[in-house]
């Protein structure tokens, strides 16, 4: 029986799996031609809020060639962070804070980038050529490219949905000068389902597949630096970092292979259901110690305590008033304003 010779693409995918990636697929560099136009429309509508970095590098973000003209192939990779527990379980537990499941383990930037670099080194050993690796912080349209490669499709919540991994994939990309054989792209399988749209507490979807970041709890608690608009504060509930609602209700999650979840993203026990009163007491040193190695560290102490104050105001727990009072005079005026709002709400 003749020995089957594996192609470079097959060996690449096998190597990716060994490095902890749950999904790997290839697209031509020009496989998502509509992405740039849709990005410009989204920016033109102001849906990016004060994420000005998206606007400043829009041309580079619009297509792989806009960032690197020599790119011929895009290797899209996904690491699973499928949660073992229901992300919505703490919705009615007033004195506990909710942290998005993606942020309860190690920082995905570090873990995914480490895997990308290792895979890139392997690929160069197989065929010497120039390449670049990207995870999240670079001007790369990961989700349209992942759909073009066949990892999944961009659902009505605007995030990637995979038939094998649900809504729980961290994405990374390798841009290569090698003309790799592309995989078949994925089709949209959302159908008539509107579960994610209906689940959004702040009505952040002006239309299916479009999110207005200015109304999104993930944006408000992570990216937004100023006071959180009062119209959204009650809807934030006890969320202090991100929001999983639109992802968690996706019916495709019932098919997610939770055994494929990367062990680095298993949530730390202390971040699964932290007490709001403990978060209110954080100073800068304690914040950095608790959230070391977590993506949460990027928002800093002030934004976390601002978010915790909003959660306290929504808690229905008058005993948190004594924790809020010192914050009414906090050096950060945004924290102080949130604390005063929360105190008024708990005193009614």
C-alpha cells in the first residue's frame, strides 16, 4: 500500500493542534473583500465610540494587503475557552460581581501569541519565507477572515460562531508570503434565530450583525474610560468586566466541544464570583496583585472600582454603603461620581 504523503497544509494543521489550537484553517489574503467597506460603514456610523485607534488604522485594518502588501495567505487559528459553567449563573446574585468568562483565566493575548509564534517558527522551518503573527491588538479583521477560512461564521452578535466550538474561540492570525491552498469558507447558519439580539441588556444591536459599541456593556466596562452613561447603569447589573449574554444564549453552544478548551483559560476560583465589597476596597497595588496575568489588568484600578460601584448600586445591598462612602472622595472623579450614584440608589 503506498505511503500517503501529507501536504504542508495538513502538517501545519496537525502542528497547530499540538500547540493547543482547537481550529486551524487557511484563506487567501483577498478572501474577505467586503470587510473593508463594512468597517468603513461601521466607523462612519460612530459605532466604535471612543475607540479611536480603530479609525486611525482603518485602511490597514480593511484588508490584509493594506497592512502588508506581500501577504498571500492567511492562516486563521482558534483556541477554545468554552466555559464549564453557565456564564449567566450569577445574574441574580446581587452581592457578587460577574466577570466575562474569557477573562477569568490567563491573558489570552499571551497564550495565543505564544502558540502563534511557535507555529510560525515551525512553518519557516518547513518553507523559508516571511510571515507575521497577530492576535487582537493589531489592525486585523479576524472574524471576516476566519469566516473566509472556514473556522465559523460571523453571527448576528457580530462574533464568530463555530459549529464545533460555539461562540467560544479566541482568534489569531498568521500572514504568510506562501501561497497555501485555501480551505472552503463557512456559510451563515444563524437562520431566523434572534436569541443574541433579544438577550442584550442594553439593546446594543441596531440591526443583526451590527453592534453599537457605545451601548455594549463590554465596551462600557472595559474600553470606555469616562463616566458610564446613566441610561445603561441599571442594565449593567453586577457585571464589572465584560458581558457574556449574547454569546451565552447562542444555540450553537450546545454543540461546543468543551473538552477542547485550553487549560490556560480555566477560570481562577477567585475570579469566578468575586464579592463586590472586595472590589470596592481595591487600591492600585491590590488590583495589580489580584489581576496579574489576567487581561483585566489593562483597565487599571480606577475603571474596575468604577464598575464595582455601579454593580454595588444595582445590588440591593444597603450594607455596601459603608464600602462606598470612602470612594465618594476618591482622587479619581469618575470613581467618586459612580460611588455617589450608587449610594443614592441604595439609600432610596
